[in-house]
C-alpha cells in the first residue's frame, strides 16, 4: 500500500559510515520501496557490516531513523528492523513452524492467540502450510528462503534488510525468489533494503540501485541512469562491464568533450562534471553501445569518418542472442563489442579489419584519477 501523504521515510540514514575510512553516506527509503545496494569492492564485509549496524548488533557511526524516530541507541530487536541472510541461518533441529515462531517466543510479549494468528498469516502468505512440520534439511533453497522471510515478517517489522539472501541459490531459483519478493512488496507494502554482490540480482530486485565500493556509496539511481550516465568509471565497469579507453581532452563544449586517443583519432563523449580541458581522461563505453562496420572486400581503406576507430577483429563468439567480439585498436588496446547475431561465423574471421563508432551520448569521459569521488 502507498505511504500516507506526508509520512516520514521508513528509513533515513544521515552521516552514516559503514566502514572506517569510508565517507559518510545519506540514504532515504520510502515506505513500500525496495532499494538494492550492490557491493562491488574488494572488502566482502561491507554489506554484512551494514546489516549488523542497522540491526543493532554493531555500533553505528551516524544517525538511523526508522519512520521518523532515531533508533541508533536502541538494542537489537527494538528498532523495527528485521534481517535475513547468511548471518541468521535456519535452526537445523527445529521444524518450519518452530523456526518461524522463534523470535516471538524469545520476546515472550505476545499472547498465544496473537502468536497463532501471526503464524497462520505468514504460513499462508509464504505458501508454507504444506511444509510447516518439515525440517530445514528437507526444504528446497526457495522454501528455506521463504521460511527465513516468514521468521522476519512474523515480528511485524517496519522494514526488512536482506543481506545476500540468494547467494547459494541456483539461477532459476533466484529469479523465482526475486519475483516472489516483488509480489510480496506489492501485496503488503513491504519496505526492504536488498544487499547483494550480484549485478543481475540488483537489477531484478529493485528499480533504485546504490553502488557501494568498500563502504563508499558511489551512486544511487535507477538502472538506465547507472548504465547511461555512471558517476565514476567503477560504476560503469561494475554495472555494464564498460570498456575504458584513455584520451586527452582537447575541448569541452556544452557538456560534450572532444578527446584524442593515443592512436591519434579524435572521439566525442559526454563530459563528467569534474572534467577539464587538457585533462587525461578515462572514456567509458558499454559493449552494446558500440557499432561495428566491416568494410567489404575492395572498399577503400580510407572510408573512415570522423569519430570512427580503425581496428582488427581478434575473436567472435555466438551466444545465441548476441555476438561477443574482441577488437584490437591501432594502439593495441582491446575492447569488447556486443552486437545482435546478424553476421555468420564465416564472416567473423580473426584479423578482419573493421571500424568502431559510438553516439556521443553513449560514452562518458571522466578525469583519469576519478575513482570514488
């Protein structure tokens, strides 16, 4: 259900630090919204540390507001935040029902009638009636995930933090589980923060995605913005496996940078806000935003237009829905190109000359030293 008009966000983080040395971040999560945080850094603890801080199991640096109330000084279980993930596996010796009821029985504050009502509600909501007496070892990965969800939701939290809940699931189970989460969000207005190190999971779990690098929140935006206008080269590489070329800025005009590559060609890209004329720059371009032209036999070698990059085909692999090509530029740099399967394998012989190009709006040029700023 939509939040009431004028109601405070379900979660507000202010001057919040995940790891020592990381910049403080700010985050707002509306009631009924799901935001995915994608961890791309070399530090595997950042997502788990965030979960532990929000739950109250680790001390926080910064302010945590739940529905307008500062809960930073409240202990675990008193914050209105429920968590699931590897840190909280199901109890192997308890059946599904006892696993779900465990937090309510530990709290010991609800009458039996209310406990039974909540149990019946979450069993029906999660489709777990048929396995209510089963032990965890007999459950599928999807069923175990739903039991963990039920155990969290039976406490009636204001929001849910899911820390890498699909890490051990096969791909098809991940798709079904994330689709179930979306139906649940729409049905009960579930507010959730989905933490993952898998790019596909992040795209499937939420419309708004934050990219986190070792505790630094690099960018928070929808998927098209992250792909088309990444804030840093790290975001471009993590979200779209972008190619990164090196160039020197010749001029900047109306947010468009003209750059010279080491091989001498000039290209254009959208200029990052910190880019200056004469800077060395990293030019990020997604593999599927590159166009490739194979000149026919007998066509002149000088048919390249402004912005075209002469190159040589290194390899090509058909994946059914796309062809992945590796192209080598004149300076030896290799780039990846993803194109629809319009060429036969016979046409894609290694060593064949080609021309690469892109539309200006599909590339972004950053200062060479821009990493997490």
